[in-house]
C-alpha cells in the first residue's frame, strides 16, 4: 500500500492511497480524498475504485455549541461480482455526540444501508455476498439506530453502554462494558452482548439480531 498527502493550504489537503491485494496486482484499491475547513466544520469528498466498485461521496465533521456532528454518504456502483452484490446502492451514516457537565458522554447515530434487505425473509439472499465475506458490510437490514453512553464512576472505573437497533425488524443488540484501570500500563475490561428480537424458527428468519447468541467476555490489556 502507498499513501500520499498533499497540503493545499492551511486548512485543506488532498490524500491518495493505493493498495494491492494479490501478487499480480489484478485486485486493488485506489482512493482520493479532498478536505477543507469551513468555519467549525471539516468538509470534503472522496472517490475511488475498490475491488469492482466505483465509490463517490461527501462527508462532514464539526461542532455546534459543544455538540459534535458528523456525516458520511456514499454512492456505490458495482461493475462485476456475483448476483448477491447489488449493482448500485447508497449508504449514509450520521451521528451527534455530547459530553455533559456531570461527566456523562452520549452519542446517537443513524445508519442507512442501501445494500441491505427490507424484509427478514430476504436476509438469506445476502449470505453469499462477497461484501459480507470480506467484512466490508456487516448488517443485513436497511435502517439502524445506534447509541453509546459512558459514565466515569471514578478516575479508574468507567462504564459504557452500547446499543444497536434494526428499525425494520425490531431487533437489536445491547452491550454493557465495565473498564477498570489497574495501573498506568494495564486495564481490565468486562463486557457482555445481549441480543433481542424474534428468534429463528426453521426455515424462516424473523429478525437479524434474533440470530445472535449472547456473548460474555473478559479482557486484560497490558501495554509495554
């Protein structure tokens, strides 16, 4: 992979990146991204070719009265691939976050996935998609709401609550997390993921997150 950044002024720049994914360079990605600042916002546009896709879209990132606001929008046109990969689709994500005086941090986000399906019964059509296989897209539906809330009980103890909701099939994922700092070089994380939604009843899929299992995890991070 090769990356280059070209400054175009005090608040503007052009960035280019090229990456090859195999030895003969037949599979590759090439992207361009231009950015500038307008008052309290960074705005720009990106364009590129990734695998068999041509992608184009604007983005913004800024602040309004202490609240962070961000948005990214992309139009994708596919030139090849299997029939599970849509030829053209639109995706958009936008969020707002704020840190309150009492130490509570909150983030709300909306995600539109034009690649997804509108009915749970159609989700299996996407399971053979190359996009899901390579981790480009994770969700099967169209409309999602997400939220993150954090609170610091103590300088060494922080709690985080994560939630994601598939609006169309009324399923979701809830993930509480407790982070404890053990020293300057180590911390301990205890977390869970609780899915909710109509469960799978063979042969009919009734919801996306109803397919998920509960997950419990314990993580020790040590920096050296």
